[in-house]
């Protein structure tokens, strides 16, 4: 899958692990953004030790969840087990991400964003658009949804560390 090929690609630059040491994590950082109408809804990044940050748009009560809004940030606690769960989810991604640009059954105005997988100086960006309703794309979006839900649950369980105003 995608995770395995990125790991193989990056291992040529990594030091070899010994039988006593665990293999290096597949990525140095995993990042995700979800936007709607040009405004962020969710932003997160997570490091191999599980630490990182999670932000969610805070729209006024009763307002539609679109457009610019303050972003409430939550610090993710270090938990390598949560990172491992995220990696296991992302291992389900297809070898080549489907292209929403060639979607047959497309709905406009749906959330879109980017998944970024960083290892050393290399970042692989996977753009996505949840408006594609083709079967293979729905399966792809299911994996991204599971990843976002996992990190969101971890983040929302933490107190808000800061709130960024609307830019």
C-alpha cells in the first residue's frame, strides 16, 4: 500500500535498525487539512510519539459550518500507541490515490483538503475532495475519514490551548 512504498522509499536514507531496536516510524509527521469554501474546518499534525496539534473551526451556534471561523487548538498528548493506530488506518490507503478530477459522480461544494506524509526532506501530498461519489473514491474517503475521526477524538478530549481569531 501507499504506506509501505513510502517506507521503502525512505529507508534508503534511514539508518538500518538492529534486531534490538524497533524499526523507524514510517513518517516524521502526518498532517491533515479539511477546508470548506476556502476556510479551514480541521487542521492537525501528529509526530511519531503521538504529540502534535488539532484545530477545529468554532462557528457561532446555529450558524452554518462554512466560511471563516475562529480555530480552537488542542495539544495532542504524546502517545505512540495512538500514532500507531493512525498509521494502521493510513496503511489502508490505495497505492495510488484516486483523482477527484476524473470523477464521474461529482457533487460540488463539499469539503476538500490535503493529507501530508513527511519523512526527512520529502513530503508526499495527497489532495482530496469529498464531493466525488465514485465507489473507489468513497472507499478512499472512508480511510481519510477514519484518520480524521481518530485524531479528532484525541484532540477534542484535550482542553483548548488557544483560539486563533478569524484572519
